[in-house]
C-alpha cells in the first residue's frame, strides 16, 4: 500500500512537471507578476506543509487505538483535502512562474542596445528592469 502511494505521488509529480514543461506557451492575464506574489504562494505552501505534518502526527497517534477508526478516517479525509490544496498551490506557483517567464521573454524581445545618451525614457513599464535602465540612462550606474 505504501508503494502504491509513493508511485501515485511520483506519477502526480511527473505529470505536473511534464505539464509545466509542455505548456510554456499558455498565456496568462497580462497582469505583471511580482516577487510578492511568489512569496505569498511559497508562504501558503509552507502553511500547507505544516498542516500536513500536524495531521500526520494526529493520524499516527490514532493508529494504535482501533476504537477510534472513525476519527482516524476523518483525519485521513482532512489529509486528502490538505494534499489537494498543496497540489493546487503548486499549480498556482507553476502558473505564476510561467507568467513571469512570459513577461521576461516579452521584455527581452523588446531589448535593444543603446549608448547611454540615446537610451529612451520608459515610463510605461514599472519593473525592476525598467528601473535599472532608467538609472543607467541618468548616469547613476
């Protein structure tokens, strides 16, 4: 039974990885991705992992007591819900990183080399890259 769970988990991870690799052309909303978005998803993932650990501790505590089978089943159901939430979180992280990659590719597609004196001012994009270009254009870097 443990091998089956391990195989299922490995298959799920392989599927998610393949999905991430095979779908780089999916276009997400044009909204800019911020590091704070990624940080929030990682924080959610840490919270979910903590919940999973606590649930597993409670499940382990009930294993020896056969009379608490219903309570154990309820905890296992919670664990399944938590695992699904973790999967959803990982998918959102993949989507966010995909959007970030697309955003960066778009910025790189627009890239040109300019002498400092000819760097155009760019007020339309608010990004780290745009800020770095502006600092260079102004001679601060």
